[in-house]
């Protein structure tokens, strides 16, 4: 219903598992590494726990994709079974035939025979049990007995137990101490941090076709607060917030929409105003008076004039602020800045500025990115910091917040050392790195010219020309001599993963659409730049 309004081609926040929307945070990658390590050891059990909706199943699906081809896998989703039922389900998963009403011994013998034959063929066998907190103690003990079958170097059956935190308590029981001692790797998956929530939301929106920012910084904080960093709850809240935004024809989505979405989805009432409001106002006034006294005291004047600087005569009113300026001059320069901020609440003016830097214009009735697309350009949104902007070296629309945590928008036009030229509506002024860092929300968007005939993906099956292009591109960014490659060798894969990790991408060793965009941003020579010097890769 709302997809066309937001420029989406899919529902980005469906709770149905969709591999296209796979997002691995640093925590998920660490969990995956622990599981992979555990399977490489000689022990029989690997443990993954986490609260409901933290992404345990997502990690297990990734693990399945990474298992070697010589691995037979059994996946049990409903472990509320007796010993016989569990063994029969394991036989079903592994394709082991058995007669009617088999005994526990018969099932055990059939499984043992299968494991021995598999080992003789050079194949591994892995059993994954989801929702393992529902396993009975006697069933877990039966699993332990199955893992007794071993060679001199390895267990013939390896078991991955995935469950909620209650599983950890279950394994502490006295009768399960032998099983607990066989766990070679364990990991407890924690919820997403507020930074990871921002990356998660951005990732799903981009996969669904929208590259323009949609959630304000305050909305991301609210998402983290009400969801507790649980991906499943984030999806539910985002879905309801999109509906509210569509109904009000209002973007970006703010914290109020998320708070109301939380009341609807989680049944929590929106926060009410504190009865201590007069006291808080008094405290604010007192703090403001104290700050004003500090700012305009002679000893503070010099320190605070560094917030806004003008090394070149771009804006005369700001250029008058010097280290020996009087408090009146400081007050005038601050008034110029505050006035520019107050006139920069509309993001459209920032987009018009960046289009102008490319020699383009906004089209009536189209979004900024649609206007850019009509004129041969593409939008690219990213989360980052000062270093991210400097490294890419492109003019960018930046999402900023003022001292009252209210949003405003600007365009980074140029850079000189530790200062940037920031356009706020029709006003341009130089600001220091410190000032920018304090007001930057972390979201920025730039325009770029995508190359023609770019493949959608470069992976193991890519042709030699594409692989050589990938090697050449990574070498140029790393400032090293490229190698000659004729296949996707381990060194190329490791270099690609390092690039992906550096830029917050899924380090899967496949140059997908997001990775290719990031590579081409560095390699492109088209369009304006922040500085004339060589771009820092």
C-alpha cells in the first residue's frame, strides 16, 4: 500500500525470514565464528543461546550455507520429543529407513551404522536442534550417548544446540554435567546496539530499493529503546511507523511515530509528561545562565570562537570572529549560525544544493533521488563519521542535530584540512571538525555516476575479466600493485572481506551490489570533490 509512496519495491520489514535481507552485525559474525570453530574441533556439542528474536535462526542459516559439501545435516525445529521420537526424527532427516514401532536400541543401531558408513566415505554429520531449551534432560543424555561414537581424532556426530537463555540453566543440572563438559564452543547472542540498529534499518531499506534516508536519528534511538535491540521487534515497530508516516504523508519518520508504534505493537502507553516539568525548566534555565556566564567571560571567549571559523572570506559576518574578538562579535557570529540553522529544517534545500554542485536541478513532483536518476546520477546513503566523508571525498547531504536535538540539514561543499564548508539553505560557512562532529547524526547521502555495464555480483563463478577488475580495484584502494588472478583465490577473498568489514558491509566474500557501489565510489573520477588533493582510500 505504501511502497510507491516511499519508493520501495518490497516490504523491507516483514518478519518472514528472507535471505535477501540477511544482516549480520558484529555480534552475529562473532557468533558464527564461534559455531564454525566449534564444528572444527573434536568435541560433540556447540551451544548458541540468545533472547527471543535476536537472530539465532539467522546465524544457523548462515552456518548451514558455510558447511562443506561433504556434510550431511539434520535440522530439528520441534524438540519437544521423547528419546525414541527424537531418534526417529533424526533418522527421517538423514534418510535412514526403519520399521514400524522401532525400539530405542534399533534406532540407535541404525544411526550408529549410518555414522560409521558416512565417516568411511569422508563425510561429516551435523545435527542442529532449534528451540533446544524444550529438550528433556533424558533426551539430552540420549544425544550425549550418540556422540560417544568416535574415532581417535573426532566425533562422528556433532550437535549444535540453539535456544533461549533457559538452555544454559538446563545444562547446569547435575545429571547433565557430562554433556556440559563436551561443549567445545558456546556463544550468547546479545541484542543490537543503537549503532547496529541504524545499520540494520538502513540495510533493509536499501535492499527494498530506497537509498534516501527515512528514519531520523531520534527515531533510531526510539527504535532501540522500545525494541531493546531485538531485530524481530525492530521490524514490527518499523512496519507500523511506515504506516503512520504514510497516513500523515510525512517524512522522515521521527521518534513520535516510533513511540506511537510501540504503543500499538507492544501495548505500551506513550510516555506522559513528567509532573516535575516546572522543576526541570528551572534547572534548564539555571544551566543556561551558567553556560552564558561561561561563554561570555573573558577566559572563555577565545576557546569558544573555534566552533565556527572562516579561513577564506566566504561569509564576511562569520569571518569577523577572531581569537581576540569581543563578546559582541562572538554573539553576532553565533546569531548568523543560529539563523542559518533555523532556515535549514527542510531537507529539500540541501538536496537542491547538492544537485546544483553536479550541474543538475530538482524536478517538480519527483524526489531528489528520482530527479538525480532522470539526469544520469544515483543516490548513495551511508552511516559514518568525519573520516567516512573525508575518505569518500564527495559533496554530501548531511543529517545534523542542533543543541536542542532538533533536526536540520546541510550540504558539505568543500574541505580544507580540519574544516569543511557547510551550506545551510542559502548560507555557506566554514565550521571546524569539532563542531561538525558534535552536530552530525551519522547519516549522509551523496550523488555519484554509476559505471555502465556493471555486473550485479562478482563471486566464485565470475569470469576472469571480472575477477581481475576486482583485484585491480582492491589493489588501487589499498595502494599496492595488483596481482594477476585467474580464479577467485583465498587472497582475493580475504582482501575483499577486509574491505567489506572496513565499510560496515556483510563480509561474505562476495562483491554484491552494495560492495560494488562502495568500490566504484572510490574509483570514479566523475563529478565534484570536497578537496583537490588525492582522495584518501
